[in-house]
């Protein structure tokens, strides 16, 4: 593929994903079809199929695009930074609730869970193992899993939408769980 062809392909993929992004502001992700996206992008369905041969491939690319749009922070390199991480994470999620809702949908959530969610869990396990070498692997895994859950869009959504907590209170709740979890690991000495 020539440089010009590569640029055209990248432009067309971006055009398709931009059209899908515009549509999900107004329709449910389950209603997002190749037909609707191609109409929004003003291209043929045939062109869409050239770039995304299946709905699965399209949803994978859309998930990656939406997740990147959230600009979530990486897991910090020190446990004492976890409270600040929670605050930044929840503020980023709060800034783009529609994208979070779409990513938590049945169509996209499995894609998030199989990629970024697992990577974040592994980063937490590594951080906890380094800072609490006296703890068993089981305690590290349990604590990392609990921390990872509170550091998720699902927990943010529970605090903010189901419990109807203000953002600062939601952050306080998550930070309290982090403090309690780290305290548990300290007691395992």
C-alpha cells in the first residue's frame, strides 16, 4: 500500500468512527447499524464493509476510540498516589457520562473488560506486591480486585447515578475503600 493509500484508508476509518461517535450521542449503541453509520458518514455500506468486515471488528474499533476519548489516567506508580488517582479518574468519567454509558453497554463492556480492565488489574497487583511484599499472593489478588472495581466506571456509575451522590462524595467513598484496603494489607504483617 502506498503512502497515499494509507492516508486515504486512515481518513476513511476516522470518517466512519467519527460518524458512529456522532450517532451514539442520540441513539442507543444496540441500534447502531452499518446502514446508519454509512448514511451519517455519507459513504456507501460497501465502503464500510471494506474497512470493517464484521460488526464485531467495527465495535472493537469504536470501543478503542471511545475509551481513548475518556483520557483516563494510568494506575500510579505508588500506593500513596491512589487517592489522587481516584479523584482524577472519577472527574474524567464525570466529564463524559454519555461515553461511559455507551462503554458500559452490553455491546461494548465485554471488549473493555477483556483489554483495559485486565491490564489495570495487573498493574494494581504489581504495585501492591511491590509495596506489600510480606502479603500472600491471595491477599494481593483480592485487594487488587477490590481496588480495581472501585476504580472503574461501573463503581462511578453506581455512586453517581444509582445512589445519586455528588461527585465529591462519590470520590470520598472510593477513597475510603482504598484506605481500608491498604490498611488491611498493612495488618497482614
